[in-house]
C-alpha cells in the first residue's frame, strides 16, 4: 500500500515537472532565466523538471505559474505524459 502511495506522489511530481518545462519553453526561457526570475537556484529548476524527485510548495508553484503566464492548475495536466510518449 505504501509503495503505491510513493509511486503516485512520484508520478505527480513528474507531471508537474514536465508541465513546468513545457510552459518555460513556450515562454522562451532557459532554466537559468526562470530560476533568476524566481530567486531560485538553477539546480532546483533542473531537478524539478527532471525525473529527480523534488518537492515543491504551492506558493512556489504559484510564483512559477505567474512568471510563465499560466494557471497553477496547468501544472497538474496529465496529458503532458501522453504527449511525451508520442
């Protein structure tokens, strides 16, 4: 039961990371530029966008959404996982 919960948690972070990367690229920003705009480290953004498990607060997600001109709910769109399989 615990393994399933950990997998679900890992999956949602993967979805969030892929969506952040999608919206960052749409905006034409490099990871470094997004990090600077948010006063975060480059490595934090890189880990967030990769499969490396990285926790993130709702406040930080809201800040990222604001910089990327999208809604925080967009980061939870699982369709990005289907797009990456194509």
